[in-house]
């Protein structure tokens, strides 16, 4: 059997969807919205590990998933998306108001990775809250320098089922085309269609 090598070579389209419900009775999301064109996405899970020692040596290791740090880079964040992702207020004059008591809602975050063989990997991170982005500005120095925002979030596992991420590749065998076609129209439920 020949082994084919494919590696990620690109990133496209970042979506988010508000998490409406996550409890023992079920999970529900609002309709996904396109946040922006994608520049970068870094997902860093924290895995806490413990080792049991017996008979003068290690005999068992157990792992537990901690928080997942996510950092995305986009060309811009619209005032409407900023207000929705961070709990800020966009008033009727079009002014974006940040308040010390603002609370970011829980959301899912989706994106698509381009692979070297032309296939795609679709991703949904299922439950997280965004944090205020760093706001940096630099004067022009005789040439144009793009100053794009980076925003961070902390993601966790869901209460309902413990899931924290769904991924699917268009190069996998047995993947239903409707799953790929609907990936960004709704957050994938995790329940296979009959």
C-alpha cells in the first residue's frame, strides 16, 4: 500500500455561532456567521498528566484535557461581530461601547484548512469565549505595513457530551457529501444522519 503525504498549506473562512444551550438535555447553536477571511488560527490544547508510581517506578499515566487556547488572525473585525463576540454594545449612533462589565457569550468557531493534495479539512471548535483583542497601531514609515487584529479565546469541552472539537476531511472515505456541504450552515451536531 502506497503512503501519500499531505500537509496543511492554507486556511480559509472563519465562522462563529453563538452557543444557545449546553446542558444534560442537549446542545443548541444559533446560525453560523462568517467572521472574516482567515489569516491564521492557532489551537493549543492543554493536557494535564499525572503518573502513578509503584514498585519503585512509574506504572500508570492518566491524562485530562484542560482549557484550549485559540488565537485567530483576521484582516478586520466588524463592529457588529465585535459586539456579538465580546458582549460590547453597538448603539443607534453606530458607536461601539466597551464596558468593564461586558461578558462575552459562549460560541463555536469554525474554519477550513487547505491541504497540499487539494483536499480540505473542516473544523468546529465547540464551546469557547473570546477575550478583548490587542489593539496595536504603528505610523507609516515610508511603506505600507498591514496591521491586522489577533483575537484570543479559551475553549472547553461541552457539558452535554464532553466533545470539544469536530473535524472532517474531504479526502476521507465514507464522508457524506451533505456533511461537507452543510458544515458552515449549521454547527455539526455530532449525531450521524441515518
